C-alpha cells in the first residue's frame, strides 16, 4: 500500500507540465554525507564555517581549508547515490523535470540525472583562485577517515596560483548562470523541496518564487524548517523513502 502522500504527489505530477526539485543536504544524508545543520555529526556542529568556508578563511590558511575540502571530496567519492537520487532520475521518465540542488556532490549525476543546476557550485569543479583557470581533478586519493589537519593546495599549471574547490563560500555571490537557471526552473507546476532546512539565502527564496508563480509545493523532510510555510504539503519522511514511493505510485521507473 502506498502512502497517501505518495498518491497525492503522483496525482499532481500526472497533471504537471513542468516539475522541479529544490534539494539540499538531506537528500545525500541517506548516502552517508553529513548535513550542515542539526545534531549528530552535522558539519556546522563540528566545524566552524567562518574558518573553512569563506574567502577570508582561504586567505588566512589555504592549507587548512584545502584539507577540509579534500576530506569532503573523499567522503563523496566513497559514497554512492541513494534511492532518493535514483528516484529523481527515474522521475524524468515520467515528467519534464529540472533538478536544482544546493549540494556540491555529484550524486544526482551518478544516479543518472542530467542538467543538474548546482547553485552552490561543485566540489569537483576545481579552479585557480588567482586566474580562475579550471583544473581537472587529478588528486591523490584520500581516505575519508579523519580530516587531515593541513594539506597544501595544488598549484595552477597556468599561473602557479593555489587551486580551490568550485563551491560558493559564505560572502560570495552565486554564479549568474546557475542562479538564472534555478529561477527559470521555478516556473513549474509542481516543486519538490527535498532535504533542505531553508536557512541559506538566496537559495531558500527559490521555493517562494515557485509558489508565487503558482506551483504546488511539497516539502519532503523529516523536520519542519524555513520553507515549510511555503509548502502546500509537508511530508515528514526521509527522501530515500518518499521519492521511491512517488515513483511507484506513478507506475514505476
Ligand atoms: P542543512 O544541513 O541546513 O539541512 C538539511 C535538511 O535535511 C534538514 O532540514 C534536515 O531535517 C533534512 N534531512 C535530514 N535527513 C534527511 C533525509 N534523509 N531526507 C530528507 N531530509 C532530510 O542543509 P541545506 O539546507 O542543504 O551552503 O543547507 C543549505 C546550505 O547551507 C548548503 O548548501 C551549504 C550550507 O552552509 C554552502 O556551502 C554555501
């Protein structure tokens, strides 16, 4: 028997011309990637974002910042997409779907989703901090155990500058291209808000943009958060449970 929420979402999806997902760290939690907020091993309860995720932190101690991001890259490399990522990829067979994520991992792509908009960048999109030259990730493998204390950043083959992760740090603007694509995706009939606390702007404003354009918004998250007020339906279950149920209700992949 499917959950009534799965049937309700599937019913909306059947009538939708355009569908979007706005995802966050909770989507990758089922793959063992820690979320940023919340208890347990959440990143911002263990680490100080001001020392690790700002341009000032990079200026002050690039080896400290690089070590932390190399550790996060190792966590992602060791992880595999979960049933939530796979269900989102499968949904694209049923509906015209755009995926907008705040996540910097590549688990949607590895699950088979195409054209994923990463509003906060991607861990693997390495670039020179000085000349912005892009770098292919040919990094020595790192075991995702403890965070190494310091690792000197790789050097840019073009100008010799330090290579940084391609993520958006606190205090930095989002890339125009990604933001424009995300806003365009919010012109949808149904928005699935999955696994985000809705604490970080401007990404969190995307749900309201979709709602103001008439989208029906469902929030899939065990907890209520900053975007619950924008949702027509709050479905309090993990993403890797809810999303496969929606695909089942639609008639399978
Ligand atoms: P958060 O860590 O703020 O929130 C994660 C959300 O996922 C919470 O609301 C949890 O209740 C929910 N959650 C946990 N497990 C879940 C599961 N299995 N299924 C569904 N939901 C689950 O992560 P984000 O909202 O993505 O920014 O954080 C936004 C931004 O803050 C990140 O992109 C990052 C961070 O600072 C940058 O790095 C720029």
